[in-house]
């Protein structure tokens, strides 16, 4: 996942044509599902 490799949430939002809020929601849902994601900005 690009997020785990240090890509900022805003960059992901632009890349996929979605809002920052949508990216944050997707990350939160992934964490709730048990995926191991970075815990802070790089």
C-alpha cells in the first residue's frame, strides 16, 4: 500500500480523485479490519 511507503494522504486523494476525508476513512476502515498500517507520518 502506497500509504505504508510514505505517500501522504493528500497525494493519495489527488492521485485517486477522491477527497482527503475519503482517504482518511479508507485508512481507518483498513485498520479496523486488522491491516497493519504505519502509525504516523513519515
